């Protein structure tokens, strides 16, 4: 990937992090022009990605009524180019997590973007920066969900529509955040079609990026084209403390049948909850819950690109 040019990777400014804490921030970038992010390079990246660091999901059609379809699977031995072909022909969503840990050029791009945003200095001091690559099918969708860390999305190929909702009731409840913290399954939030009246809608094209306020629920609909995006994730001290409270309150509500009375980020109640969630994580009980929430039950069909095969019974979906 070409990192020799002196021009900045984005139009972000040192003021950008303060802006996106209050409202969605649309900006421009130039990563989509880098040959290191073209389809062939992404296919090569897919081919060498560790199994434990990707999720490939099969989902329902846009506008489909009834029960949501959200199944997790595996490549089934296909190389990266065949996986990319399957995604382009199917109804699939691939998340390559923690790309900065596996490709030095991806790490360089991530660090440059955060540095340009002024995220390493006031007004926002952030850390534990992470990035991933999302590859998704034409007309695929991601259901209504929220993320616990700070989030941004940069479009590299294709076009998608993003619906962003305010991070407050009725769009988001404390119980919803707690369930995400415990299970790490972001798509379990309650969604009502009437929520769309409160949404901000963005049609994101290659060369555009979007940051949004913490925990803002959102859903995504791809246009009729293959989509490739980069995700950015970051933490601050307040975000980390919010995460601890989400976990602790979720433990109290689910396992002790106690309704939490506050979400304080300091003081005796905070430190008691911080200790509770730390002990619970070390016990291993959360890992068991998370494995149960995300079973892997299909593989890609090598004979019919875009289709999937059940792991249990080997039946075509």
C-alpha cells in the first residue's frame, strides 16, 4: 500500500473528534484510491486471515418480513478470491477484525487517520485504536444495532445507506447496551419502523467516511453493488468506564435479578461495579455466554458461489 505520499489521508481536523461526539460527522478520505485497497488486494488479505479473527454472516433480504436471519459461518477452505466472489454473488457480510495486527500497511493507515483526527491529543485523548475491513454483498443489510467503543466507517468500494439514530430512549435502552456488553452480539436491539422518523440518513460513497456519537444505533442497506469498508474503533477513559457499567449492570440484572439504579462513572458505586465485572470476566462465564450467542453453523458452498451449506447435515441453505 502506498504510504509515501505526503498528502493527508483524510479531511479530518483536530476538531473532528469533538464534533462527532455531538452529531454524525461526514468527511472525505483518499484510501479508496490506494492500490492496497483494491479488490485484488482485499482478496489476498482475506486468503491469509486467521480463522479466529473473522466473522462471515448470512442474512435475510432487505425488506423481508418476519424473523431476522443472522447466521455465522466459515470459508470452508475457499481461497480469498473465491470468498470475494461468493460475497459478490450472495447475501453475505464478512468482518475482518483487527486488521492492524496482521498487516503493517493497515496499521500505518489506521495510525495516520487517528493522528490526523487529533485523536491522540486534546480535546479527545483516545487509545486502544483498532481497525477492520468489512466486505458485503450487493443489497445486503445489517440489522439495527449499536457498538460499545467509539466508531467510524470509511467507504472504499461501492455505496451504502446508513440510518443513524439518537443514542437515547426509545431508540436505545440501558438493557440493550447491557445485553451487547455481555454477549458481544450487537444486533439484538429492539427496532421499530417508526424509529426511522428520528434517523439521519447518509448515502456513503467511496472516498467518504462517517463518525458518530457513542452508542448511536444504526442499520445499513447496501446499494446494488459489492461494498468494501474500513471500520475504526477507539476508546477513551469515559467510554471504558461506560463499558464497565454496562457489563456490571447487565450482570446484576441478568444473574442477580437486581435492577440497577444508576450509571455513575465515579464514586463508590462505580468502583464496586468495576470490581464485579472484572471478577465476572475472569471467571470465564462471559466467554461461555458469548460462544453460545454466536454459533458457527454453515460454510460457503464451493460449487455454487454465493450459496451456503449447513454444517449440520450438509444441506444447502
